[in-house]
C-alpha cells in the first residue's frame, strides 16, 4: 500500500502516519492524543457514518470521516 488516507486503509494492518493535513488546532489536538507523523497505528473498526476507530499504542480513538480523509498513512515496513 502506498500513502493513502485512513479512509482507504485496510482493517488491522499496521500503518505509519505519514502526514496530517488538518487545520492547526486539530493537528495540535491529534498530537496530544499521540497522532503525529511517524506514529504507528491500526484501523480497527469502520463506523456507520464513515469514520474509523484506530488503535495507537494501547489506546483506541474514534475519528470522524473528515479527519480520516485528512490523515495520510502508509503500511508499516514491520507489518507481518
């Protein structure tokens, strides 16, 4: 998988956050939750409204569709 957004990321695949394009306030809030470029994560659930539930470290975070569209991720080189 090349860089794509969290919307198109497969479930349960280890990913690396490549870039965050949202507005500065949202980027700060995402950083506070551990979502920074280089962070390892997995998409663990798709929601009815188009959002995603992701797992960062041992924490699950629900993100809306707009935010997922703004976050680019790539498959981790360490993925099995």
